[in-house]
């Protein structure tokens, strides 16, 4: 494991793309999401049939978030984030977050831990 970064994603920025941008800004090629706190305007969670479950807001709360960011062969980063959200009526949904479809509501705090797969002990 490497460095740890605590960062904020701004309102209306996408959750998945925001995590990728944070890793780029920190110089992390690979990272794990270690913690998060915040809400989304609306949420889009992947479903078992390959579609998307759209959860209407405002303020869809993220109950839990886990995931990782990996560097692709071309050098770009790809975040794979999965979580549980609750809508304004208390209904709970879970699954992978669809990139480009999960705008941050106010602010979003996230803890990222760098992963150094090529390191030798």
C-alpha cells in the first residue's frame, strides 16, 4: 500500500469520474476507496440485466461505497465503484455506479489509498 488521500468532490461532478480525477491529481495509478460520505442529486445503479436502476432525488444518500481505480494499458484510469444508496423515502438500492450518471449533490468526501501492485516487499 502507498499514500492515503482525503479529498472532496464538488457539487454536480460525477461520482465515478470525480474519483478518477482525484487519483490523477494525486498521481495514483491504482487505488482503493477506503471511505466516503455524501449524497447524490440522483443515482444510477447497474442492474443484473445490464440496465440501469434510476433513483430519483434530490439528495440520494450514499449508505456505503467500495471500489477501486486501476490504470488501463493506455495510461488512463478506470474506477469501478459499487455501493448502497437510499432515496428520500428510505428505499434502499445497491449495485455498481454507472459512470457519468451520478452527480454529487452538495459535496462528497472520499478517502483513497494508493495501491502499488509492482512493489516488492
